[in-house]
C-alpha cells in the first residue's frame, strides 16, 4: 500500500477512535457530577432551599447572615456568596450569638428567621428579616423585629411551614427562665410575622438518647437535656418533625423524630415520638455528633436529600470543627423516612440529579 494512503487511513482511524471514546453512552448528554463530604470545611446549622433552578444555602456565622448561591449543591467552594444582613457593632438585643438562620419564601415574600441575643445566652429570642424582591439575592432585607411568641421565653431554631393551609412555627425553648432543659414548641401564625396562639410543648428530652448533656461539675448548670433544631418534613400528607437530641457538645448529638397523627397540631397527644434516634453518629465511618439538619430535593424532584452538620473526630464539640454534609434518604413502605447512616468523610458521591 502507498505510504501516503496508509498514513491517511491511520489518521482517520485515530480520529474515529477519539470520537468514539468521547461519545456519551446510553444517550447521556452531560457528564456526571460528584462531591465528597463535608461540602465545606466548617459550618454549623446548615439550611438550604431550591429556587428557580439554584440552591441557596445559609449557616450560623455569629454576627451576620449570608446566602450562598450555586447551581449544584456539591460546589460550595465556588459558590457566589452575599451577606444579606449584619449585626451592628453596638450591643442590642439581637446583635450577638446569631444562630441557625433559615431563609424561605412565604406567600411571595422572603423571610429570614434567626435567633440572637445581646451577648447573654439567657436572652436568646427569635427575630425576622423581610425582603419583597423576587430574588433573595436582590432587594433590601428589612429588619422586622422580634417574633413575639407567647410567654416571651428563651427561644432558638425557628422553622416555619404550612400544613393543611395553616401556617405554623416550631422552635426550641425553655419552659421557664433558667437553662435546665430545651423543649420543642409549636404555635400557629396569623402571618409570617405574628403568632396566633399560646405555645404548646410537643416534645421534651425524656429518653436516654435525648438526655446526654453533662457539663463541667462546677459549671452552672452542670447538665442540660436538649431537644432543638426542629424541621418539618411533609410527605404524602404525612407530617414529621425531625429534631436534634442531646447536647451538641456530646458525640451522641443525634436526630429524633415526631410523627403527627390526628387533626390538631396543637394537641400534644396527637404526636408520637420515635423510641430511638433516626440518624446518629457512626463510629465505623468516623462521623460524630450528627445534628441540626434541613431537607431539600434534587432539581428533577426525583431524589430526597438531608443536609446536616457533624464532626470528623470524637469530642470536637460545638465549635467551628462542625462541618456541613449531605446524603440521599428514602421512604419505607409505611411512608416514614429512612435516613440510613452518615457516609464517611471523603467518599465520592453522585451530586443531586438534575434531569
């Protein structure tokens, strides 16, 4: 064969081979995206929502509230970030210890609920921002003041949700005025800014896995039992509240579950507590103190995801070693969530599906 012809055939063969190697398989038009936990090096009380094709994320930062905006939840490192509100340097009742912000759209307006105090934890209450813009990244966030809950007791970790066309708020609070125990409370809302009813306690830390909370012997108090971080989860008309149990400074910080069965959310007897945690530390996978979660769906609506914070080492406590992590969960035959066990740090996972 002519050397020139042979050379041309070889080049054509090489080109065809390269095209075949890069051809999408089984009709797939986009390369798969992966991520590993944790999705950020540090961050407590993670919260996320999906809006118009973008994920918006927020977490506790202490003196401000920020939003991260990203196309894919596995791309936190490159996400656009914007501070939507920052506390004044002077001391006010809402300028210190800003915890657990949640940003949500209610009836066409944006609201940010957060807990804060004046530097004294005993004074923690829940406060609200409002933004009338279509896009939470645009417009002005206006401080609307305190959520005036009944009894005006210590309160943190508010979550607001609709159920059967009625708006509710759930939160973690004290029964009295001293730091002894945190319970889960619920109240109706007349509107996103106005509570309607007396508060009702629907959960207290009473089981063994909810009451780990020893502090130093000479501290006051020297033990605190905790239910906190409640999150409403609705599936096929069933309502669950997933909450954090035991103290965050313990490795046994975990998630518990309340299931509603009745017609009145304000009747504590219509709530049933799961007898064991539904999500907890994994010694085998090296994940500790799993808690304070939120939920989101993939863009195509086919996958359910839980977002939570955890530590990578025992006794890392409640500080900045906590990091946000996420993984898929499913539902059992009775319509109850199955969260599985926390996946290990560094394990490659498929990102939430998009189409």
